[in-house]
C-alpha cells in the first residue's frame, strides 16, 4: 500500500485545509493509502480536526516564507516516514515539495492549485517553476486549469480537473421557506478578493433584510468602518470565525458570494447541499459550480445594485427559491459528491 503525504501551506480555517482534511480521512477510510498530513506553518485548528480523526499531522513550523530550514525538515519527514507519494497544495507548499524532489528521486510528487486569483503576481511564475517536479497538477475547476496553462505555463496534458466535494448525506437539509426577518449571509475570509463591501452596499439598498458575515481576515476593520458609516450596525453583523459551515448555514436564508475570483468556492456546494439558495458573481471558479438560473443566480462582479436587486428577487419569489434549491442539491449529488470524486483522486495518484 502506498504511503501518502498531503502537504499544505497551512492548516488554518479555510477552503483548502478543509479539502486536505476530507481527502485524508476519506482516502484512509477507503483503504486507498496510508495517509499522513503536514503543513509548512505551525499547527492550526484544522490540524487538530485531522488528528482527532486519527491521522498523524506534522507541522514543519516555518517562521515565514524566508525560512529555508523548513526544506530540510520536509526532506527528513518524507525520508524518515518512508512516504512514496506526496500531494502538495498551493504555491508555497508546491514550491517546497518541488525543491525536496531534487533530493528524493524515488518519491512521486503531485501538486494542486486551488485559485484563480491573479495576485500576488509572483505566485504564478513560481508555480510555473514548481510544476516541473509534479507528475500531475490537480485543479478543482476548468477556470483554474485555464489560469494554470496561461499564467504558470503548465502543459495541458499534465492538468487533471477533479472538483472539490461534499458528502450530501452528512449535511442537514434546510427547508427553503422564510420565517422572521430574511437573513442573507457570507461565509469566508474577510479578504479584498471576496468583494464583501459590495454585499454591504447592497444590503444598504434593501429594507427589512439582515446580513450575517461569518469569517475573519485582514479586511475586518475596514468592513466594520463601512457598516458604521452606512448606519447598518443593526442589520449587518460581523459574526467572526466559525468551526464549520453548518453553524452559519442554519442561520441564513440565502448565501451570497460576491468574489472577483475563486478556485472553486467550496462554500457554494455546502450551501447547495444544505438547501440554502445561492447568489454569487459570474466570476472564474464560481461559474464552474453555479449554473445561472438553474442552481443559483449569478450577477456581474463589482455591481452592488445588481446584487441588491437579485437578492430581493430571490427572497420575494418562493417558487424560484424552491426550484433552485431542488436543482442545486441534485446537481451537487451528481457532480460534487465524494462517491464520484474520490475514485478520481485514487486513479490520478495511482493508489
């Protein structure tokens, strides 16, 4: 049986660490490989979740991007634990794994890109160099495949598209009926790429609607200032980080993701599986997941007016909400379930 190391840049709360956690547990449970997990940084909350599931986690405790001693620790980890396969995620981990491959000729290296964000621009030439060490480059959407080819110059024949997944049976389904004050929500990093100010502006144009923003990040102070300046403190609430999406999805009637770019948008399929209708932007990654008018509604990036009118339309149209919810859950079951996705990982990694 193969010994597989899943390596991520960090194991803080976020989409890619969640993918790493689920993949590790499901590959282990399927008996596909002996799996362990590592991260370049220090131990984070997702590391604790993985360890609680009985999978060994080794943080490499990098003190920053310039801490090159982490390379020596990674080589030693792979050698001492006798891993024969490494799957790394995101540019920092991919670059470090590529460097380690120079000393570990008998180990098979695979990489994953999970973003379509153009910035920081230096990420893409670094990824372009790192990808030469990988047998295959796994991406979650055709949008990521496109930017990998165009920005990192990855040969198309090396790219494998495997979408992110959820277990629909593990997600509580919420009826699409409104009760009390209609509540829309955002779940994710408070980061400029998410265009959360557009959502706040949209809420300011609507009466009788509450907005809960779940997550933490660099933009929190700016968002709090915007909420105060618009006089929306009683209707737009920064709820902070959450342990899992179920906590947030149970409190909202509609999920909004106004990003300018996503690699996939895992929260979208979590909401769709939970019966929470989705309004999002017609952006790379998102449009690979949400079928406009069928499984959700898409609006242009950076258009608060359109976002506001679309939120109002969906909240006021019960038959539309039900149709979107029913179609979305069926689509997630068909395209984004672990039953269909896990065998693709097993085949690609040769487990």
